[in-house]
């Protein structure tokens, strides 16, 4: 278990998907997702294994929730700067999304 102080270190924010392309160098099927988090955080990229339920054209314009303060990692040739959040479900990864439109960069708490 973690304590509340540890949880408070995790910075989750809402962002809007701008672009989605296949991550051709990933070992598993994945997309390179470009996300706008507003003026303070800016535009970030992530590699995400979300190809089972989502087509690139269906993700453009969607708001999603991401962890924005993890150390970036390289997946294939992509510098994954944020972690896209979703549930690991029987049908595949289901993205976490705000139930209403919010400002890019709004904090999740």
C-alpha cells in the first residue's frame, strides 16, 4: 500500500488527442499518440498499446487522462513522455476519459 503523500506525487491531467500513428518499432502493436495538455504542460507524446479497441481516426479529438510526471521511457524509437491511463479489461485496454469536456491540463485528483 502507498500513503496519501505518495499518491499526491502522481500528477494526472486531462488532454486532447491531436494525432495518432502506428508505432512501427514497438514489439507489441501500439500507437504513437500526440496529446495537448494546454499551455502549462504543452504537447506530449506517448506510445500506447490501445490498438485492440481503438482506431487512430476514432481517437483524434478525444479527451483522455494521463500521468504526466513520470520519467520518460523509449518504446521502439518513440520517447514516451506521458502514460495514458486505462483499465485492463477483458475486451482490451479501455481509456479513462472525462464524462464532460474539460480544459486541457486540468488536474485529476
